[in-house]
């Protein structure tokens, strides 16, 4: 089977309003599953606040401390008011990556349109925040303090291109890693099927790849969140 077939979006329920296709697809279903899992995970975790936390409460507290620590390390205390946004970004990306590891589920973070939309949400949020907090002074992010005036024509366009490329790099990094990992897993699974009884080696490799892909799924959510914090820091503190 074509290893790229797993990335094809298929319709589960066909819904059309006028000429707009609003069909519920396998990608939509995976997004719904990810959101429901996040909701139930933290609903159960905070349902009872015990002095000695059970596993679910401990997981919720660890998650809170992880994101709070990331914000504190990369943004500072002023960034804590944006905790809900960063927290939501991390767990949506994380569960989007991990849900795709479940057999017959769809990895919606392997589509560039999804990752680019997420990246644009982050980009627009921090850009608007920067202008709200600093006004026209936010343009100072394009020129480091102490920069000699004669270097402005050279460095400002470079900084502008770098700033505008943030959502592209953020989106491509996540999309490429998830797509490449799942494609490789599918290729080795195909070798195992083709070789039959002699497919032990591909099966072992695929088992290792599965564990590696889970690590990559967690790591990519972590990297996406750290970069979000870095951009948030720029919006709050400028250079």
C-alpha cells in the first residue's frame, strides 16, 4: 500500500451548505478525539483536589508546572497571564501528534494546512499583543538597540523577512517531522508484510520506530511551545 495513503483526507459524513463543503472527515474526527481526550484528562484530574494526589491529579499538576516553568524560563513572570493560551497550544499539538499513533486514526498535524493555521494563530496573537502593549514602538523589534543608523537599510529588511517567516518555519517543522516519521513507519510495515515469515527484522525496526515516533511527537509539541514562548517574550519585552 502507498505509504502516503494514510495522509489522504476522506469524508465520513458529507455535508454541503450552498457550494461550501463542510463534510465531517477523518481529520475532523481525530481533532474531535484529541479535544475530548484533553477535556476528560484534565476534568478528571481537577475533579477532586486531594492533599495526596492520585495519578490523574498528579499528571494534571505536572502538566501545569511544566507549562508554567516554560513560560517563566522563556518569558518571565509577565508571561504567566498568557498561561491558558500556551497551555492550550501545547496540549492540542501534543494530543494531535499522539492520537495519530493510534491504529486507524488520522494524524492531523501531518497536514501543512493544520500546522500553518496553528502557527498563524500564534503569530497573529503575539503580533497583536506586541502592538497593543507597545504601539508603534513594536517596530523596534526589527532594529536591535544600539544599531548604527547607517545599518538600518540593511538589517531592517532582513529582520522583517525573518519575522514574517516565523509561522512558515513553525508550521513546516511540525508538519515535516510528523509526516516523515509516519511515512517511514508505513514503509517498514509494508516490508514486513511483503517478507511474510522473514519480516522479523522490519517488524523489530518498526517497533523501535514506533517508540522513537512517540518521543518525536512529544518533542515536537515541546519545541512548538518553546518557540511560542520565545515569540511571546519578543512581543512583551521587545529586544
